[in-house]
C-alpha cells in the first residue's frame, strides 16, 4: 500500500514544481508588460510597482530550489524525471533573470527626463512587443511541452537581435545629430539591451523544453562560442 502513496506524493511534487515555474513565467510576463507600459506612458507609479514586485519572483525561485533539492535528495529521480527536475530548476534561474531585466527597464524609465515624450522612444515599443511575444510563446511551450513551438520561438530570437542592432544604430544616429540627447540615448540603449537579454533567457528556456521532452540538445547557432546561450 505504501508504493502507490509514495508515487502519488512524488507526482504531486513534480506537478508542484511545474506550477511554480509557470507561476514565475506568468509573473515575469506581467512584470515586463507593466515595465514597458510604464515606459510608454511615462508612469512612475507603475514603474515603482514593478521594482517593488521583484521580491515575488525571487521568492518563487527559492521555492523551486528548495523543492528541487528535496526531490533529488528524497526521490532520486532518473531518466526523464531527472531531466524534468533539472530543466525546471534551470528555467527558474532564467525566469528570475527575466524578472531582473523587467526591473531594469522600469528603473531606466524613471531615469528619463520628466519632459521626455514616448514619441521619442524610436523602435523600442516594437522591440518590446516582439520580446513579449517570445516570452509568452516560451512559457506556453514549457506548459504544453510543445517541441515545435519551442524550436520556432528559439529561432525567433534572431529577429529580436536584428531589431536590436537596427535600434542601436537609430539611437547612435540621433545622438550624433543632437549631442544633447546623449544621456537619453544611453538610457534607451540599456533598455534595448535588457530586452535583448530577455530574449536570450527565453531561448535558453526553449532549449530546456527541447531537452526535457526529447532528451537531446538543440544545435548551436552559427557564430556561438563554447558556452551555451
């Protein structure tokens, strides 16, 4: 009678693990949505709430870590279950970083001059929309264990990189035309870089989804070095 009970408790732990990771993903989406909304609306109260909300993501990551340690110590998962546990742990790390980048965007929005107009954000709103799409698709791929969506989203990061490069050129050109915009341009560059890094973390999670489901690793992209993305 003890074995079914043990297995049931084990399965509940695995389900709880996924619930925590998905909670982090959904909260990360919300944080980035609000950070971008604060930036475009020049709303300091919303930006401040994003910054204050970072503690929740950190708390969820700690819960994931504690559960993973307990699962490995007490359950000794093997094969696909071990991939499940390790992928969830690594995904939580990437999601915590995504939360940090959302906070950085919110902080930069507060650093912009009070008279700065959202009309001067150049292509940042478009880059923000693409970043959010990548993040939403990543969380859905994790939830549904969808290999096709994971690969599609992983490839979509290249589009984000192209957009970021074009945006940086746009910002530099604006700074050259009017040196008075250098301070503002610097903030916009950091915002663009933070959005790019959200995309990088999202693609890392897509790689974990692929590994968890298939047991194989996605190939490295051309130009990548010896370290994983």
